[in-house]
């Protein structure tokens, strides 16, 4: 329920659901279709002011402006990598920052978005985890990343933004309400941002207790950051494994409802001397037998103050070969944007004072 606003601060309208907006209009004697009109303007047309909602009556626009604001996270910094990847540093109202990455593919863009400022998971290979959790993002702050980067893709004019991955800063399932609320907007085909659920992927460190809720509330793709096939190694890399060990995680994955041709993606960051041996590849093939699985192999992306190293290409390809011989779809994801710290595990939300062109001379 929308609460009466404080005179000095209006809430962001994107933090409210369709049902809440319907109730708001009804409480002011207006019909429910006004909510759908407003939502169309907010998301399908991505307007930045209520005055632009020209098919709403003047009194409806005034009512919205009196009670709400339309905000977007401000762009504090932009870095462009040599491969065309673009990293955005978004500033939030409280002074915190998050990063999003716009990645060029063959015929479309993929956007990697954040769901928290920092992260509580503490994965030892991840730069974000070094900061700890500062706070959750609101639904509006999650959606704002998408809208801002949609506008950037449109301005470039070469191809559209069609894929979204929740793989940036934070653990999406630890910010469940805001994330699911944002996903409903992102995938709504009537008044929302109209992304196909088949082109939206949520990546989790393995909060298996939320899997049933996720399957009930959305049809987006599920990816699990696995990174080891035994508890000792995974606990070393991912402290969450001490609470939710591999056996429990894999059982939850095996029970996760999937459409007939869908699979769960398991992300496996290959780290030299830690989880990249032939023996560990064979362990992985046995571990995932009960799951409809595909595997993304991600060579470790170095960042400051890490003890870990990237395996050489021969070890990476040997690991992949074992998986393929055991009838798994196993793809090596050669990360993009590593020269601007935009690759997997490198996001930190650190504020820089200048805008970089990717030349590396900052």
C-alpha cells in the first residue's frame, strides 16, 4: 500500500507495483486504466517526467507529480574496453555506487546488472565480495540500470539490447522482493520493458531455499555459481557452501521445475591449481548427473590483491573436453571487458574521478 508521502521527499514511482498504482488512483476517484497508461509511459516509452504522459488527463499528471518522482541512477563514470564492452558506474541517491556492463555480442547487446551495493557472500575470487554488503538496491534502482542502458544501446543505433543477466554486484536471491518486482517489470509484455523471460538470467551463489519461490514467481533462466565439485574446495572459494553444501544445492537444482528444453546453467570459474584438474572435471560430470545442466567455464579474471591465477589455455580446453566427452554442453566464456575491470568477478563499484575512453592512461 502506498503510504502518505512526507512533504520533503517523494517516493520513486518505479518502486510500486501495478496493483499499488491501481489502488492509488482509486483512492483519488480515478479509474484503474490510468495505472496502465502511466506504466506504459514509464516503461514502454521510458519517459522521464509526468508531463510527457500526454494521454493522461492533466489532473492525473498533476496527481502523480504531487506524490511521486521518476528517477534514474546518475552516470558517474563510463569506461569503454577495446572489445566494445562498456562499464557504467551509477551513482545512487545516498552516495553509493554500483556498476553495470553493456556487452556487445554478434547481433545484440547483453546487459549485466547489479542487485546490491556490495555483497555478503564473501566469495574469495570476487572483487565485489571484498567490500561486504552495504545495502540492497530498490526495485527502481535495478530497473533504472536497464532503462539507462537501453537508452545507450538505442543511441548507438547498431543493434538492440535483448539479453539481461543478473550477474553484477550482489546476490539477487538475497534481495528477493526487489529483484522479483524488477523482473516482473522487465519481462512484462503489455506495459513493461518486454524482455523475453528466455533472455533474462538470474545468477545465484546457491541460495537453494529461495529456488521454490523463484520458480513460482518468475520464468527467467536460472544460473548457479558452482565453481567446485567437492565441499572442501567450494567452501574455500564460497563461504555460502558451509551453510548450503553441494549435496543440498544439487538436490534443489534437480527438483527445480524447467520447461521441456530448458537447462540450469552452472557457472564454473576455472582457477589455476584450485579447481582446474582433470580429476575435478570428472567429479563435476558425476555431480551433475541428476540435473538438466549446461556448464559455462569462465577462466578466472585477475584483480588486485588476489592470490588466484588464471589457468593456461591448454588446461582450460582439457577441462572442457572431459565435460563434452561425458555428454555435457560445456562452453568456455572468454570474458569481455577485462581491460577495464568489467569481466566476471571484477566489479567493485569504486568511484573514479574521470571518464575513461579505455586507453588505459588514466
